[in-house]
């Protein structure tokens, strides 16, 4: 086996080990703006993540990611159960969500 082929195989092995150690599952949820618009929703979610705002029945998600879009706010986390509870909280307040995916 030539040296270049051996190096490529070694690089793939090392990269595979690194990915298996560092990769983790990530779940997403979209909260759509609609008739029941929530003012400053992205700021509210950031404050919730940073424990500056308490939400009844929910624990803060320290790894909550937030992305503001034109017609929705997309949030993601590695904790699927907590994200499902957040989805239920939004739906209880008559807001449309995409569901956890």
C-alpha cells in the first residue's frame, strides 16, 4: 500500500474517532409568528436560557440556541424532553410550532 493511501486511511480513522467523541444529538423547534404574536420572542428566549426570566413549569436550557427568522423563531437544544416541554408551553398559549424534530 502506498504511503498516501495509508495516510488517508489514518486521517479518516482519526477524524472518525474525533467525531464520535464530539458529536451529539441536536433537536429543533420552530415557533411561527401568527395572529398571537409574542413581542420580543427571541429576547424572551435568550433571557430564559440565561436564567434571567422564569417560566412556569420549565427549567432553563443552558445550551438553547436561538435563530430569528422573518416568520418564525427557530430554537435548538440537545435535551429533547425539555424542548418538547417548551413546545407544549408555546402551544398552550395558542402559538403554532413545527414540533420537535
